[in-house]
C-alpha cells in the first residue's frame, strides 16, 4: 500500500536524504494494517518529534490505520511565547 507523506517544519531535516531524497512529498510503501506509529518507525522519527498528524485533511491519533493513497502531513510540536 502506498501513502504520500509531507514533512513540515523541522521534520524534513530529521529523515535520511539518501533514503527519501530532498522532496516536499515522499512516497512510502507500508503494510495494509500499518498505523501512524508504524509510519514513524519506518521513517525513524521519534513520536516526541510529532505534534500533529493530518490524514486527508483530518487530525488523527497514533493508532490510526492507513488506507491506500492516504495523504499524510506530519508537523512538529508548536512552541512560542
């Protein structure tokens, strides 16, 4: 199953460019029963680095299971003052 992943904020610098290139959207092949947590493991991203996950325009939690061709946006936690 293929999903489209966009990494926002500083997350793009956290993945290996040799593996995924330097693109705005990366395409990941995952198992049909994969969750957000599984995606983070595949990307080697700590869940602590993720503040918000949007799939097809809707906020989802770490246990959300993907469907083929889902569009995923990963955002780092917001900070400021």
